[in-house]
C-alpha cells in the first residue's frame, strides 16, 4: 500500500494507484471528462488538475507516490478546472446543457454553476441514427477519446476513430460510412462512457448510462447466454427504460453485449401471448387459466391411466430459473411418478457433463473465468466467443493483445483466429484425433507433469500406449492439419506456465462429442493444469443458453437428481425421498430424442415443453413436428406463438427473465440472482407459478412456496448446493458451487485436493435479417453461386433455402450456417445421429448439396 496526504488528510491506496484514486479515497470528487476507471488514463481534458508537492498535474495520469502531498481546494486550482470546463462547453451547442440533459458534462456544469454561452456556435447538424440501438450527434463530441478507448481496450472491436483536425476533431465509425454499416457490435460501451451525450441510445432511456442512472434500478442476471453478466435494469412505470452493465458484475465487470444491453424490445411486442390457448376443433382458442389448467391436468391424468407414468414426459428449460427447473423435475418425479425429464443441454453440452465427470468427477468446468483471465496461453477449441459470448470473447482478445499465447482450433476462421498465434483447422469430425495428436507431443517431448500424474491421475500407461498411434504425421493425415502446426501448438500449450482451455459446441455436437471432451481434458491432466497447482487453469466449457448449466444442476435430467446424483443409486434416491416424502422411480427416464421416438410410436401420450422451440432447435425438425402431432397432449409454456406452440394442444403464456425471481448458474458454476424488474403482461405467469398451478390442479402440493424456499430445499436434496441461498447471493453477489455450507466459500477452482424467440422481436433484425450459408469462393465459382445469391441446400433429411455469403473463413469443401431463423429451415437438414454416450445431436457434420436458386 502507498501512504500519502490529500488536503492534509493521510490516505492509503493500493500499489499502482493514481492521484485521482487517492483524492477519491479522501472523499473529494473532481471532474474527469476524459477519464473512465475501466480505461487507460489519457489526461487530455485537464479538468482533474491538482497540486502534488507544489506541481500542478492531472490527477488521473499521475501515479500516487509514497509521501506525496496533494492539494485540491486552492482557488487557483478551482479556477483552472472551471476554465477548462468552460472552454470545452464554449464549443458546444446549447442543447448540450439543456434542461433535462443527463450527461456527465451537464451534471458537472450544474454542480459548478456553468451555463452555455448565449451566442451558440455554428453547428454541423451531423447526426447518425442509422443504427437501431446507438445514435451519434457529432456536435456534442469533445474528442475526449473515451469511446474509442472503450471500443479498443474493453471490447476489442476497433470500430471507432477520431477524425478531423484541431477543434473539428470528432468521433466517427472507422469505416467512414453509416454507423449501422460499421464494425460496431453494439456492446453499448461507447454509450456508457460518453460524457456529453454525443453517443447515446434512442428511446425512453436516452442519456441513461452507468454513470448517470435514473428512476428505479433493479440488479439482475442476463437471460441470454451462459456468461452470466450482471445487469442494472432501469425501470419507469413498469417499463424498461434502459439496461446497464453492472460495473461490479462478477463476470462482466461493467461490460455487456448487444443482446443483454439492448434486446429487450420483445417485452412489449404485440406478439406476446396474452392469454392461455387451448386447441378446439383444430384451432388454438383463447381461454382462461382455469380452463387451460383443467385441460392440462385432465390430459396428464388420462395419459397416466392409459399408459402409466412413463407415458408422460417434460422438456425443461435452460431459459428458466434454477428454482423453476427444480420444480419441474420434482413434479415429474413426485406427482407423475416418472424420470422422463430432460433439458436442452441434451442438444449441446450433455457431452460436457459426461466427459468432464468421467475425466474429473464433476459435471462443470474446473476453474472460474477470473482465473482463466490470468492464463499465459489460451487454447480455444470449437468456439466463437467473439460472436457467441462477446463479453468473454472481448476479455480473451484483450488477454491475447497483452501477450498471452493464443491457439484457436476450429475449421472456420472465427473471430479470435485472426489474432491467434496458431490456427488449427481440423476436418469436421476429427477432434478426437487432433486432441490425441497434441497429447502425443506433450508425452513424447516431456511436457507433462510427472508428480501430478503420479499423485492424481489414473490410467496413464494405457493412455500413453494409445497415444503412440497419433504422432504428428498420422494426426495430419486424419485431421488435415499440417504436422508442424500440431507440434507447434502442443509446444505452445505445453511450455506455457499457466495454460487454460476453453471450448464450445464445436467439441460437443459430434458423434463422439463425449470422447472429444475427455481427450481435450487429457491435455490439462497431462500438463498438471488442474486444481490449485499453479500450473494452469484447467478446462472451461462455454455454455450457450443462460441457464443450461443450472437446468442440469437442478436435476432436469432423466438419469440424475439435483446435484448429479444418479437416479439408479439407492443412497441418492433415499436422500431425495426423505426430503420429498415420496418413493421415486429407480429407472432412468427418456432423453429428448427418445421422447420424440416414443411419441411417434404412440407410447408417449403427454409432453410438456417449457420454453423450448424444439421445432426450430432440434435436429431433423420434420420428425420433431411429426412427433408433436402424434402425441395426444402437447403443452407448451412460451412468450410467443412459436412453431412448436403451433403444434401444441395447450399454450400457456409465461414471463421472461426480466419478469421473474430466482437464480441462474453461469458457465463457470456461479449462482447469481435474478430479480423481477417489470411485471409480466396481461395474464402471463412465471413458469414457477405455472408448475405449482398444474400440480394443484392434479391435487398435489409441491411445497416450496417461494423461489428462495425452493433453492433451500434443493440444498437439502443436493448437499453441493447447501451453502447457497437467496439471502447469501443478495449479500455477496455470486457464489460458485460446490458450496456445502453457508459458512464456506464456493469452490471457484475445483479439484484443489484431488433459438432467438426474444431477439427476433427487436432492433436486431435491422442488423441481421436472416440466415446465410457461408462457402469458400472456390466452391462458389465451381457451383456458379455469387455472393448474395439465393441457394437451395439439400441433405438426405430435408431442404432449406438460404442466401450465399462468400468467405475464406472456411476451407474449400465445407459450408457453415447458423440456425437463428426458423423460417430458413436449416434444422430440416440435420440428422438424428447423435453422440454415442449422451444422444447430443451431431449438428456439426451433415453432408449437403448446394444448387443456385430456390425450389
């Protein structure tokens, strides 16, 4: 710590702190128009001038040295700071300080009594409102550079620049064209940091930033991806005015992405379901809740009477809270009497649970992302975090720019690949061979940790014998990656002091996805980079939906109870039975693909789907639709009339993540609070209330009257969660599991001792209106396909119509397409083939034929 004096008071600050930090500790606030604590200091505005040992200096860029005597309140300093601000204001139009302005500059001027000059300067009138979420008024720009540094230093997009000379210098998109056509990814960081309102977002929350929040503010956790960003939701009269990234967010640390920050327009969409719907004479008709619940209860009872408890199944939701997922599986097991419950992790990360459990013992990543942020070598496999997990992608990119080695393994030239030291491009479906090839080099060149392997690993001899089959030359034959690149990547990882592995669906969604996870985990084990060894940060899966980890944690799985206890284990069952007061079925239930098979066979007679559009997201979508049509009762909980809901017999309108209370678990096992920001519209209810209501309609009481009491009960069923409660999360913000007692910290580091239903209803469509299929220019020339050409894509399973986009991100002979838009029909192309261990679909490999034009 550093000790100095500020205005006569002794002040202690951390090593490396600035004089501005010291002044703030002393309780004095200075204007800081060019400064943001998240950015490197610039010292350009000269509004934070202080006197340090007799010398006038900008506090933000001056280090706090021991024994320094700092003064801030002398009149000459106050006059200098005021003069600097008045000079800045003199170049701005009057509306910069108009009544109601919420900018940092306006607040500073009001505090100092500074008013705009009577004679307004000439203005250019240049505004850019081409973007749905961000507006630019260059007349208000003071060229402080905060937005540029935010874009560069935090987001890593480099989309903004300062253009012009002298007093005419202003911010502009780096491409020179309209903002909407720039490289901007709409993270909103520039909006947050702009001190004048030159960059803002349109709508009722215009001008509200992290620095200047207004109205009621509710802290919650983002409901889009699995990163788990903490957000502050600004509410006015039950409407969301703005969503701000929490500066003290445990994962995002004051950052956000376009979805979490801006994609809340769906809340007030006219397409929101306002009433329950029940199928009558072939059509879905609005009804009251009492009639809808009676139809569900009667249908469930009838299915059990006809085919027994196993004639009923439920697909729980990775978008629902932990407490809701817990209630769903409890309802199936204690009210219906079946283990037929699953969630969408079956389609994405079931191989992670199986592979990580087999390799390490628990179904979660080994380390917190905070630790991964200290790694000096990053191996990113089968993931595109720059696009799919932008907050994580930005932090990884900045880490690489600060000097960490970066290895990217992906068939496509994804975002991080452009900054990678080595980009490995395996043929699709050859992950296992690649990981074994890397492991071969680690063993052959002595880059393993013998002590760790001796004390903490089993099966080493068998592994080494198997790895002998994967020398670099053989690995090159199998994967298409040059042998020298395999060797170089292994050396980069093996020689790093603190390597870390992150992976995504490019590892799991394969025929051998579980094997891929296990062989990838072998790299960390061989290197000794697991636990608190100080030699690395293990293996971290990047989860897709916001609560895909939590849905499985809560036991929404056919073979596992909360906490991943096997349903076939008598001791695990006995603990749950003691809490629930019911005997549980001992046989594992149906997985999602098996549910659809059973429906088509006629043995599954009731299926409850909670918050999943399976017709859009599950493979071989034609067969999925056939299964729904064959099932006598299909109940769907949804916000909108999705394609799946159109096949339902009962549709129940439910609340979104901004309208409910509970918890989520993010990709590195952190429990975080979800809080109600606004009330759901019309007759919509939370999934929590709906499950309770269905149970009551069947004459059952699930207990757990509140989400807080539900999580407490879950801790009694699953001791790994026993130390986590709403009260503790309200106090501490986030707690990682396992956490077996309230007085114990969560284990952020393990093994220390051995669909778009929301984003399609908002401004995002102005940025990307449909799916594309990416193909290499050489393939395009051979097929006679031009950039932007409409093409027909056929597989053995179905047909889709897409727009071609030429890209060298792929190798010749390969194509790539996302499936954000159900109308494109991409999932009609995919097969029913799945991972041999978990039934996770093989989304990543499908043979297709392209022809120009639509059919």
